[in-house]
């Protein structure tokens, strides 16, 4: 069907040719312009009905233009059609700021969204309602997960804390004033002091507000214990961090410690695609797993998979994270997650691969290496743009209404192409 329509389009262009004769320095007549407008309408119809894309048409026209013995008139007509097509071509049907009228679609079909509660435990798989709107308010969103654990968000960052009979353990302080909000959130559920902090990894956008916790501990005569892996401590020293270093150091590769009756275990990621000290932190009894910047539940991945060095390592890390024994997933950003969010991510990346493979193959049949692009790097860029924009068109059917798709998926496709180069 697609081929048939394509042939129809090409034959319309061919008819225009046959009717024309050779003129030197040809200037389009009113009649030519009328004919071109008719062709343009036909093309628009074909594109709007998904029969062909502008970029496919552009390539076909380039092929026709590059034929020998083309008359000046035909060349002028083709140039005019090409110009009109290029004006219509956009890298994406939607802008990167696209927001669906009725709100973003959930990444996991059938998700139940609830109003946050600091007293009612969240069922595994449930998520917080309208969280992206709450993010912009920069207040506190607090949700009870298990009898002992809470999830807290400020702005676009979040973390978890654990309340025991004698004190509270906080995972990541957050930053830019978020730490003060986390302390307030803890105070809203218990009078107990914060006695232990964990730095999940070296990035200061997650741990930058430690000073608020140190000040609070001093006020309450508490000797605050800060826990990190050896790898995180080394990285902080290497980065010249001015933050207080951890006082209790765990082995990055595999270690654990006790906070009262709870065991918190840490395990390195074999490839650590995000940053060298990325590790999973598991609250074993409560079955809560924390690792920032890999999976943002209820969003597509952030830009280049949360700053991952390579796509291949990122995929390996996801598989490793998924193997842990947890019910609740805490990703540092996005909503409250569960195992289903890891499955979503693995399926999402698999679909990115499929869409790309299809259009990389299609690009072999298109001729990007032509004089029009003036050098081989420009040709390569035209080819890459074609592959990414056509892959986006395919993926948009499934992921187009999800948070972050228009903004971030093109980066991810680019990373996937690089992974295969
Ligand atoms: Zn990070």
C-alpha cells in the first residue's frame, strides 16, 4: 500500500516533467506554480494519512534532481517542491515541552494514583497523584511506605527515611534547601532525633544539604553518624568536596550494617553507568531499595539515561538492580516505584532498540550521500536526523503521552546509535 501511494506521488512528479520542455534559466510560470500547489496538496494528504514522511519524500526528490539530463524547467519545479517540503519538515510533530491536555499518561497501565498520606501505607505499585504539579510547588510530599519507612519529595528530588524506636535514619539529605524540608518531614511524623545519614553516592545534588542535619544534631546533643561507601568517600575527596565526609565507611563492592533491627546492605553496580560509586542500598526487612538517577518511576528516562556513560552499561545496571529482593523502589527522582518500574524501563529500552534497528535499515535505502549536503559529515547528520525522527514517530504511538518523552528520547536514541558504532 505504502509503495503504491509512493509510486503515485512519484508519477505525479513525473507527469509534471513530461509536460515540460527544456528552457535555459527557467522561471516558473503561474501555471507551473498552480501545478506545484496541486502536488503539494497531494503530498500533504499522503503525509497526514501516514503513507509517507516528508523526509522519505525529500530523499526521493533528491534522487530525481541528481539525474543527468534533467531540464532546467524540471529542475526549477523540483527545487520549488523540495523547498516547500523542507519548510514543512520538522524534527518532531511535537515540541519538547509537549504536555498532554489531560495530564501525562502513566508508564504502567492500570496504576492507581492516590493522595499522599503520612499515616496510611502505600500499597506496592500505587503512586502519588499529580506529583509533577507538586514538584513545582517545592513543598514536601510525604508518603508512608511500610510500618517503619517513609518516602519524601521536595521539588524534583526524593528520598526515604526509616524511623526506629530510638532514632531516625535518613537516606540522602537532598540539596538546595531540600534538606530543611526533609528534616521538617521527619519532625511531622516523630519527635525522635535523626541519628544516622547515608550518602547514596557522591553527587551533591542529592547530599548537598548535610549541614542542616549536622546543625540539627548539635542542637539535640546527638552525635550524627554519616554512612557511605569507601568509593564515595574517595570520590568526594578527589572532587575536593567541602561536605562533611562519612564517619562509617562500607565496602563499595558488598557490605551491610545494622540500624537497630534493620539490615541495610550496599552492592556496587558492576559497570556503574551513572557514576563510579553508584550502588544499590537495600533495607532488607522493609524491602525498600534506593538508588538514584537510574529509573525515575512514572517518567521516561531523564535525557541520556540519567547521565549514563554508555547505553550498554545502563542496560546491564538495570538488570542488576532488578534482581534485588525489594517491593518499593526509590529512584531519587520521579514517583514511588516498584519492580514494575524496572520492567517498564527494560521494555522501553528494548523498544528503543527495535525502532532504531528498523530505521537504520531503512536508511540504507535512502541516499543521504549526495552533493546537496556538501560533505560527508553533513550527509551523516542528515541520515542520523532521519533515523532519530522516524524512530520517534514509531515510539510516539506508545510513549508519546508520557512525561519527558519528547525532551529526552532523542538523546537516548542518539546514545543507542553510538552504542552500536
Ligand atoms: Zn547522581
